[in-house]
């Protein structure tokens, strides 16, 4: 027989003896010898280690002997149906087959009136339910033991059904040690006895991981409760707090109250503070930024993902001894993943660095896909037609991104900086000159996902919503698998407006917030604008690179025309010098060639100069650009 079976046997003997003891007391003319035998059996079971469930519960909740016996009386009706009849006989009324406070005080030893107080053990811990008929007093009202408590007394210790839908377990990862930076947070949680520990930071996974490990070291199970699940009515909130306190002692549990991206002005703030003030003991409160008031004394600890240096040994272990140092360093530098996630990717990728890179990118996508549009890069350097200056800057950007760990970590340049550790870039130039294509080229070269964010859609008319939208976006991208491409930057990055009202003031705050987040972002963030002159020069100084995309000249336009036709496309003799005379940019050129291809396909013809010029005329008319007949005329001899 194992320990669990031994305890179940002891608990069963205790309940059997206790119920016999109650039956004798309820008969009011108990056989003294049988009563003494039942009491001896009860004391013998109480002396066991661990003791029976009722004894454990009474010790945990601080119940007096009279409260413990009264709870047993209330539960006995559920454990032995015959006791209901004995209760009615003891009351002298067959219509009262249930326990009452009055009955308990009349038959149980050590009776005390304080048992009926709402703040005392039975009612305070919600161990019994009082059901009063109209005109009936508290002493004569029916008592019923809480279902969760009855099952606990039987030896069935599970989470209360009223709490289960609101809570989710936080599981520590077995067999994997946390990196030193996160273990220090765990140590801080363990040292903060009796306090609310505020875990601050944008990385939800890191906060949950350290909380789970801290709970495990205490021998507790961590459960997450979202503040959005807290009731706002004070009485309901107090009931929930009492239930949690009871469960925390009986199971035992550790609380992880999650504020998500709510801030201390959120309407849930008062509910969270009241709840934390009621539950007492140690608790973890997770928020993006620390709150000024969480109901009682608190300790704030900042939580970050493992540093690149801490991720290196994790990747070495995940990929195995054959892994190339360069691959390990690249993965550690680019993806801000937790150690358990790295180990999991190492297994799923079979130790192959290229497959691990793909898995890292895939892991970051779900959150980003709901916030921005992912663009699939289909172009490379050879497809770009840029000025030498713009081309040179793009290549410098592509070279800087992989070298961030070397410069910031190995060479120590990041020791004195808390921002500007990523690469922030401005692409400036009119529409159609290749800004989006250039972003695609960088994504392809760096083997990262490209997400386009339309800032005109992000900017919200409600004060504060733009900041929240941008915060969610950057937080989701921090794991490192994405390049952020902010299009239509003019909608937010115009010259700082004169503050005439609160909306002007808040627009400037939103602009500063985006710039601050770009500086804090450790990846590559690109802003695209059609009007560089509309941007405040103070903003430009905070960007790492500014790449000017100019309108193409004749030589660049000729190259654009040549590159626009796929090799498989059937085409006639095309005069690229003539086409280069048209004032088109890259975007216009692509549209013209594509429309010409459809025209040729519908006519069963190759793509010829007249067809291309017809498509060009239509594009100019669409854009309301000047149309001169001689620019689009073509004679059979090849001249206009």
C-alpha cells in the first residue's frame, strides 16, 4: 500500500468514526461506551501524519474545535443520508431534516456564539451556506456545507468549479534552467514574502515563465487570472477573493494576476487593487508598466527575455555540437526567444540551423499577422533601380542588422545605451520610386518577415488608442522575426503642430511615442514618406538612416523598362530608349507593362510598341498627367 492509499484509509476511518460520533450525539441518549470508542478512533486518526482532511482544513483555515465539528455536522448530511432524519428528531420537528447553528450549539461540545459571526471561519471562508425561510432567524436557518468542501473532506482536492473557468495554469519547464537574468527575478519573488510582486515588461512569456518557476520553488502551482475577469461589484469581488484565498490554502496555489496591456487609468484598476488587497499573502501582478497602487505594499521587478549572450548556450545545446558558431550567433542575436522555446525549436528542426531559422520566423508570425499585413518578398538587388547613393545606403543597412550583437554586446557599445539599439530608417520619395521594393529586398536578404503597417489606419480618433495600437504592434514584433515597414508616415509625422487644444497636444505625444518605440525596438523599423519636407528635422535626427528615393532619370527609366518584362513574355521589337523618354517611375512602369501584357493576350499578339504606348497613354490619363499625342504615337517604321 503506497502513501496515498495509506492516507485514504486513515481519512476513511476518521470519517466513519466522526459520523458514528455525530449519530450518537444526535440521538441525545448516546451510549457512553460507544461514544468513547468513537472519540478514541477520531483521536487515533488525528494523530496520523498527514492527518485527515477535516483536520488539515481546520488547521489551514484557523477553525476552532466547535467550528470544525459544526462543519462536520453540515457535511454529514451529504456523507450519510440517515443523519437528516436524526437532525429532524433532534429538532423535534420532522420538517427540519437539516443542521442549524442552534442544533450545533445544543449537541456539540465547546459551543460558542461567535460561530454565527459573518467574519468567522464557517461564514467568512464560505464553508457553509445559510438558507433562511421568510421570517426565520439565523440560528434556526438551514445550513449546508459547500460542495467543494464536502468533496475535500472525502479526499477529493480539486479546484473549485466557480474559479476553474477564470484561471489558467502556468507550467514551469521541467529539466531546463532559467538564464541568470531571469533567475535573479525568481530570487526576487521568493524574497518578497507577503508582498505583491509587480512584474513589469512587455514580454508576457518571460513574466509567466519566471512566475511559474518561482511558484514551483515554493512548492505551489501558479494560476493566471486576468483582471478583465474580475467582477466590478464589490460584494462579488470580495466573494471571489475569499474563494481564491481558500483555494490557495487547500491546494496550495500561487496567484498570477495579469493586467495585460491595461494601464493604471483603466477601469479595471480599482477592482485589481481591491482584489489584491483582499487576498493577502504573496501574489504576482503582471503589467506592461508598474502601477502606482495595487492595494497594498509591492515590489517592482523588471522582466526581460534572455539576453543574446544568454541565448547563445541555449542555441548551442539545441542545435548540438556540430552547429556553426556563426549560425548560433545569428539566431541568438535575431530572435528574443525563451530558453524552453529554443530547446523546442532545436528538437523540431533536427539541429539544422536553416530549419531553426524558419521555425523562429514562424513562431513570431501569429501575433503579428493579426496586427499588420505581411508582404512576401519577391524581388532582390538586381530588381532595384536606384541612385548610387540610395543603393549604397541600403547595402549598409543590410550589413548593420546582422552585426548588432557584435557591436552592442561583444564590443560593449550597448552598455551605455538603453535605446537606439535597433536600426531605424526613413525611406523618403514620391510614390512609385521603389520604397516598398527596397523594404522587400532587405527582408529577402536578411531572411526575415516584412510587415507593412499603414499609419493612417493605426492613428485613431480616440485619445490614447493610437499609443495602444502601436504598443501592441511593437510588443508583438520584439521577438525579432519581423521588419516593420510603416507606410503613409505623413499621417503622424508631419511637422510638430502648434498646440492649440488637447488634440494637438496628444498628436505630438503620439508622434513622440512612435519615435521612442522605434528607438527602443531592437529590430529594423522603416518609415516611408512621400514628403520628406513635411517632417520635423528634430525627428530626422533620431533616425539611423535616411534614404532618398528620387524620381528616375532617363538612364534609370531605360533600365526599369528592360527589367519590367519577364523572359517568358512574348514581345516584339521594343524601343527602350523611346520608352525611357516617358516621365514614368517604377510603379507606373510596372502598371503599364502589365496592362500591355493583358492587351496583347486579348488580341493574341506579342507585346509590341503600339500596345505598350496605348497602355502608357491610359496610365497617364488615369493619373491626370499631361498627355501629348506625339509622346504616344508610333509608326510602322519605328519612328513617331
